[in-house]
C-alpha cells in the first residue's frame, strides 16, 4: 500500500512538472504579444525576412490587433504581395474576419490591389464574404472602378448581381460613380439592368443623378433599361436627371421615349423639379421639348408659382417666354 501510494505520488509530481514546463514553453515561444505585434508591423512594410524570423520564434500567424486585423490583412490592404504569399504559406487564415467583418480579400479590393486579390482567391478566399455594410470584393471593386479587379472577380465566379445591405448591385455602384468601363464589363458578364435597390432606384437613375459620363447612360439604355421606371417615391430617370441639373441626360432620355410629364408621388414632374432646384438649362431643355407648364404638384403649385416663390428671375423669364 505504501509503495503504491509512493508510486502514485511520484507520477503526479512528474505530471505537474511536465505541465509547468509546457506552460513555460508556451509563454516563452508562442503567443507572445510582442512577437505578434512585430509580425503585423513586418507585414505592413513587406519585410518577408522579418516575418520568417518572427514566425520561427513562435509568433502566431493568425494573431490580431484589437480591431481583429491580422498580419495577412495588413499585408493585403497595403498591396504587399511577398508578405501576403509568405503568411499564406505559413498557414494564415485567408478568410479570417475583423470586428467589422472585413477579410483580407475585401481589404485588398477596397485598396485597389488586384495582384493581391488574385493570390488570395487562388488560396481559397471566399468571394461571397461580406463586410458589416454588406459589401463583397466585387461590390467594392465596382464602386471604385477597379476594372482589372472587377474582371478578375467575375472570371472567378463572383455574382454580377450581388447586393449590399441597401440592395445596390455592382452595376448601380459603378453607374453612381461614373465608371463607364466597369459598367460595360458588368453588362458583358450578365449584370441585369432593371434591378432596383431598396429605394427603388435603378442603375440608370444612379447614372443620370451623378451627372457623369453620357456613354455610361447610353450603355444602360442600349442594354434595355427602362427609361420610364419608377423609384419608390415615384420618380422616373427623367425626374432624377432634372433634379441633378443633368440637361444632357434629360435631352437624351426624351429622345429615348421618356414621359416628359410623368409625376412622382408628390405630383412633381421633371419641369417642376428643375424649377424647384433652380436649374435653368434643364428648364430650357424641357420647355423646348413641350413640357406642360400647367401641371400642379400635390400642394397645388405650378412651375410659375415655384419660380415666383424663389424669386428666380431667370426661370420666371423662361416660363413667361414659353407662355407667349
């Protein structure tokens, strides 16, 4: 009995000592916060030699700062291809997320780093991963007009009709920011032109509102977008164009069959909108095309009432001249 007790005691001591040594080794060689911090700094400056040394010393390749950013994410967003490759070869998690749900891929996309995105995709990055705002890599690339990245992501199978939390598609985001080539790429890869976001806005509405590239507007119409579509407030692309002072788009939409006297939910026509935002060039264009000056909005006001209320002499003269 005594001998058995002694043997058990000796065994327990060995187990305790072994556990202590194991804990000491972890504290000395793994999970060292300072080593992990240095690893992330090395990733930022693309110092592959330092990365290799720090990992050999026990730095955690997937350690993150308080925002959830890992060394791989920092390398990716800075376009550091060598560091990105080195970290991936050491097992960095390509789909790890920050506290804002960003991944290395979405960070690379947002910062216009197509070579890094190509590598990340090759190593298994999730094309459908979303940030907290609902943005995927394709949505971000389309928003910033990064055409080579858009093409790359579409070729790899990204959804051209994906949506963010507001219901906006890559086509809408590209159109809103005037990226004509990006719009062409998306259309060639199956982007649907008549989709609407949560506010009912289509890509064409975004395009004319931005007041930008007319080639972009024409591409959307040529692809079949409805020039008389309505957003949730009842506004047509023509009303959106008028409200943005886009006289060129107003003229083109009318040529394409836009209803010049269409009214939104408040009874506002394109002409009422143009007078309300004091855009005389648009007012002139609409008058020359035969817009009805007598239509009243829900408040019972005509274009002349609105112009007089603003004491807008330029618009008043245009409207008076059209009455004679």
